[in-house]
């Protein structure tokens, strides 16, 4: 992993998101699928744009 602050922040957000999904699953949260889908799409877009804009600079 490089020293790009955007990618570092995205990595931290991804880890926190995974912990949140695990916590919600343990608590038997009724809208877990919706939260997982929305968060997954947003994080995926974040990683896609981070890779797209830093492709030649890594």
C-alpha cells in the first residue's frame, strides 16, 4: 500500500465498515442487507475512483 492519504482513509473506512456489518449481524439488525448493499456500493465506488485518479502516480 502506498502513502496516498485517500487510499489510507478508504482502507480505514473499509475496515470500520466490515466491523459495523459484523456488529449488526450479531445484533440481528433487520435491515442488514440494505446497509450492506449501500455501504458496499459506496465503498466500491470510492475504491474505483481512487484507483482511477491515481493510476499513473502509484
